[in-house]
C-alpha cells in the first residue's frame, strides 16, 4: 500500500510540471529533473510540517510549485536579502548615502545572517515604514506584518512564492554590479548558512540566504532557504519549512530543506 501511494504521489507531481510560461519558453523540465522533483516532493510529504517549494529554470521558464508554495510562513532572516536590495537601490537614487560601516553591516547580514547588523540598518534607514513599502516591488507581494510581531524585519509572514520572486528580482532586475556583489556573497556564506539550498553540493556552485527561528506560535521551528544553483545561476530554489516540531525542530527543518536540494541537484551537474 505504501509503495502504491508513493507511485501515485510521483504521478501527480509529474502531472503538475507543466506551468504556464511566456511564449517560446520550454514549459517542462528535462526528464531527469522531473524525476528528481517527484522524489523531492515525495520526501517533503514524508517530513513533519508544511514545506513550500518553488523551483525555477531561468533559461526555459519552467517552474515547479508545491502545494504549500503559497502558504504563509514566518520569513525569519530571509528579508535581509530584500533589505540589501533596497539599500543598494536607495543609495543609487540618492535617497540615502551608505557608509563603509553600512556596507560592512550588509555583508554581515548576507554572510552570517547577523541579527545585530540587521537591527542597526532596519532602524537607521526607516524600519517598516520605509523598507516594507518597497518590498513588494522586489517580488514580496504576499508578505504581511501582524500584530503579534509588529515592525520587525524577521517576523513578516511570507511565502515560498515571494522568496522565488525576490531571488529572481536579484538575478534579473538589479544593475549588474549589484547582482554580482549579492551573488558572490550568497556563494561564500559562513558555516551557519551552509544548509538548505546549499545541499545541492559544491558542483552546483550554490548560493543561499537562510532564515531560521524557534519563536513560532507554538514553539516549533521555522527553517527557510532561498538561493540558486547551476551554471550562471540557472536554477533558483525557494524553500520554506514550518516544522511543527518543537523538540529537535532545528535539526529536523535543516535536514528537510537540505535533503530536498540534495535530491534535486546532487550529481545533476556533470564535469
């Protein structure tokens, strides 16, 4: 019975792999990657909690979205990526003048997810009133603040769809020098961020921005990861996991998100 259920799950996932894409784009992933997506989704379904997955092939336009891709989950530290985008663009426009100290704080936000750096920049440059009004312009159109955690960069409800749009904004909309800077920082993150999308393995040359916390409504863990893999950052991957597990939730969520990326991409890139 379990084997039959797994087969049916894989068939349903395969049927979902034909998204609407722009005219002229290839609408399906290659056969090998489709099979990997089916295995990754079956694995996610076997794990605790809710897991939003969005995988995008930027070369062909093919997109896979799991059933939970639109589920609202606490963003944790993933908005730090949007904060860096916003500060760079505001500096370009002349609205702010970033100092050497600011740029060091931005680097620390991306490399080690430094919370103190994020708090400093958030308050120094306008907090929710300034940052949040522009986050939707970078793709975070599902995001919302709540009365539970008002005015805090980490306690924004968002979705894997939002994170997919955000990382693709970075890769396709930013001026080239900003894009290259962020890509480099995401590829050289500190050890505390080498999980989630990082599970694709070194051959995939992954880069990611992760977010995690145990301060959920019920004390369980949130483990999120968004980034890119492959030559010229061909694939983007957004993962949001509300473990709904209190004991060992950090390890559970880290394993879930990392294994999904591993199933999708480990050994996929040859040479």
